[in-house]
């Protein structure tokens, strides 16, 4: 986007920044336990969710080193996995010329939703929360982009006319 669609880049940059900030606020004020932690906190209950990262650790674990100190285990709503994957798909859509490429780009958020559900990191409604967060962020990011463009257009029009801004 930055290289080929410079006029659209600020809109998408604003969108991802606003979505991330909004989600961080949500994580602070509306902590939600992901399904993978249910069995850990209710020892007499069996929900059938498996904490795949604890059972099959790969590169890191929430219980190791720096990750355990900085991670928020209750940051499930909204799902930034879906928000960011959708942001990528919507931002890449205009770059894709072939139908199969567009289908692959749109498949990315769907596969991400599948992965976060089967790994018990999120409920499906967290994904919906991520999409809503992205939608609100896009509206705000678009508004900021249009406001800034109007401001710059006026500034350049005044500079071009040679009259001081009043």
C-alpha cells in the first residue's frame, strides 16, 4: 500500500492504529478468559478445550520468560487475530488483479478464524468483536484521512494563490 497506493496508505495506517488502540482499551476494561483456560480455572469441570500452546509448546509458551511477564491471558475480546487478518485482506484487495488471488486474500481471515477457534484461543464472538472493532476503526481512520486531506488541500491552495491564510 505504501509503495503502490500512497493516497490510501494513511487511511489503512490510521485504521490499524485505531483498531489496535481500541482493542487494548477493550482488553483492559473488558477482560475475557479464552476457552483454553476454562479447565484450568474450574478443576471440577471438563469443557473439552485444550490449551494447545501449553500441551504442545513450539517456539514459546505463555509460562516462559518474558512472555509470562508481558502477556495478557485475558485479552480475548475483541480478537485482534481477526481484526489484523481482515485489515490485511481489505488492504490487499485493491492490489489483487486475479480472481484466485482475491479469493486467497479473503480466505486468510476465514482461516485465521478457524485457527483461533480450534486452538481455543477465542470464541467465535471474539472474531465478530474484532471485525466490529476494525469497522469502527476504519470509519474513524477514513474520517481522519479525509479531514487531513481537506486541510492539506486548503493549505496548498492558499500557498499556490499567494494569499496569506486568514
